[in-house]
């Protein structure tokens, strides 16, 4: 018990191998090219610092979908409604 009471002993020095530093996180952050000017921009940026272009995705659910996809979806919904109506009235 006496070892714990003597805090000023020369053997009581902290060693780096006993308490290693926290691991350093990657300093590299993910970047993407700006669609307007091509400058590298942080992935979570709202605007490009070079040209001011907004980096937010439009988020429109039909963007990039062909017209036939929309027509096919509408026809499927219409067929389901007509099938339910036929079962209900039949």
C-alpha cells in the first residue's frame, strides 16, 4: 500500500507506451468536383467557394426517368384500382 501513497517517487513518471495518444483521424476529407466549374469542393458543402454554384441535389423523384417508366407506373396503378373496383362491385 505504501507504493500508492508516494506519488513523487522517480519511478512514478508517465511513460508514452502506457498511455498512447489517441489515433489521429485521416486529415483527408472527401471532395467532389463542382458540376459548374470543376473545382474540388468538400462533399458536405452547400455552395462551391470558387463559382458560388449550389451543390444541393435537386432531389426530384422523377429526374432522370424515361417517359415510358412514368406511363408504365400510371398504367399499373390504374389497373390495380380497376381490379379492386371490380372485386368490390362483383
